[in-house]
């Protein structure tokens, strides 16, 4: 955000992160080109007249941050403002939004990790303080890739989906909720084989007929990824980002899982016929808002607390059930903060970023959002998490696959993950479900499409 005041202000209150490496060179006066470290206060100096705008994707969290800033730094009250900017890419949000708006985008921005890759020059190369902060507090297997050309990204929150079941519905319907093994799933439904045996033909809850046990996604490939992992398949499992691994036996068995799922009669339409694959896209919200299914996936961005208050139901979270002994694995990413490289106030923006990663501030962000912390739990910035749902949700991530953040080996401007999003892979999932292709035919078609895409893009 542009400077809008011309009053010189000095920091009179400082929140110190204990444990981070010290000994950084002292800087007396910020010059508007880089962060200026105050070794006495262990903070970054504030440029004359700076007002820092932070871009987040939650009004509640943004307002809480501004309120906390004003309380923590009375002399700088009003110098932090927020915009509900949106973390995911669009013309006016996320990394793409910064690329388009440049200096008119927020100074400090919440973004998705892998969308930074290939766009590193857009963001401020951060002070060594943050290099140490990342080592001590962030999930380094993610940040090592994103920060491969220098520290620009600080992991903050998980962005993913976890398996959930409606305990209140189970009790009302007389379904067994015994959990002797303590995995947060009823023992009677620990496996997909057991779920496939469910008879939903006469199940009705709150006056609505239950048509699906679990709303498997076929036409929305990000949330549909878990079905492909039924035998442990993982994208780029070999480590070669030019080899997605669609030709493996494990991927074939994932397609066979989709075929088996289609034959169970636990996904039907209003006529009682097997639901068409074309109608099986993003339907997860109906689990929380309409209580349409006993099982579902729930995203970290979904407001579980509000849904529980509205429905008076208790939603539980656990790792996905096993199939033939193998836990299915949804995808997940992280969200984190960067500093806009076009900011007029890199030192003040760095001070806001430093403050964001104090334990009190991370706790406030978690308490005022649906976010889950994606930080090392023994790091000094790790928040206090008191919400039972969030604790369960975090444990449910144990088998999730982190979405690859790297680029193709011979093309640093093309994310490797785009092979999954660019070959209309959902068409092959749907063809298997509807019986228009065998799993083997679908695999051959996916491999051919992926090979063609990699050949074209990895040049």
C-alpha cells in the first residue's frame, strides 16, 4: 500500500520472539529499499509515514489482527489495515493478484505455497531474520522448495481436506459409534469395505432421505485425488517431476477403486439409480450445511463451528478409512505470508511479518479463523490450539499428501503439478464410474495425455 502519512513514528512496543538467531547488523534509518533491523529492540524500523495493508481471506481474522496490532503498538495504532484479498489465485487475489496490481496489492499477503513458485521475483527477498524463523518454525519440506532461490515465503496454515463423520446423525440413526481403537472413527466403519456394506436405502435424517454415504468426487480433481490413493499411489512418487507415475500398478488400482465404488449402491439419485458421474463434482458443503451424508471430506476453510451451532450436530474428524489395509490420502497445501516486492515500506512490512509470527499473534489468527497451524509444534511461534475440532482435524492430516510445489526439470516457469490439472483427467474418472471405459483403458488414456503434456511443456 502507498504511503499516506508523513509523520515519523518509532516503535515504542516490541513483541520479541524468543529463540530466533540474533546478531544481525544494525540499521539506523530505513531507506525504502529493504528491511532495516533495530538491534536494540530486535524489531524492524518503521518508515516515515508507512501504513501497511495486510491481505487475508477472512474478515474476522483481518479485524482481529488490526485490533491486536493497535493494542500491542499504541503509537502505531491505525498503521495496520487489512483487506479481504483472497489467498487463491485470481486476477485480483493471491499471487496472480500481486502480479497484476503490483504496488496497489497489499504489502503483506497471504498466498498458497505452490503458486509462489515461478513468481519469486514478485516478492521481497526477506531479511536473514526470516531465514532463521523459517528454520525454527516452518514446515521446511515445503518452504525449502518455495524458498529455493532465497527466503520469501513463511508457512502459516494448512490448506486441505480431512475425512469427517456426523456423530449426531449416527446416534440418531442407531449406527454403531464404538471407537475401541481410538482412531476417531467408529470401529464398524474403519474401512471402505465396511462402508460399502452400508444399506442407505431406508436412511432418513431430519426429514431428508440420505442418497449418498460419501459424496465421492469425480468431476473436481483436487478433492477427488484421494480415490486414486487406494493402493498407496502418490503423484511423482519417484521424485522425478517429469514422471507423474500414472503408468504404475498402484494408479490402476486407484481407478479400480472408483469402479468398485460405483457398484455399491451408496451413491444414488432421487430415483434410486446410481448417480451419474457428471453430477459428482464439488458437493462437500452439503455435509456441513445440509447434513446430506454420514461421511464427507471437510476443508480447512469451512466453518465447522458455525455449522455445528446451526445444525446442533457434532462433526468428527479422522484419517480416511482404509481400503485393503491402505489409508486413502487427500491432497493438502499450505498458506503463508509474503511481502509484496512493490511495497513502498519494506521495513515496516517486515515488522508486521515479524509480529505475525509471534506466538500471541499466531494464536489470535487461529482463534479467529478456521485455519490450522502449519508450523513446527516445538517452534516458538506455534499457537495455542484450544478448539477440539481443530485438534482432531490436524490429527486427521496424518496420511495426507502434500501437493508438490516444484517445477518441471527443464521448464522453471511450469509447475509440475499442472500435469494433473491440465489433461482433463476427470473425464477418465467419470468414464470409469459410468462404465464407458475399463480402468485399464482409462489408465492408458491418462498416460498418453500426460506424456503428451510433459513432452510439450518440459522443453
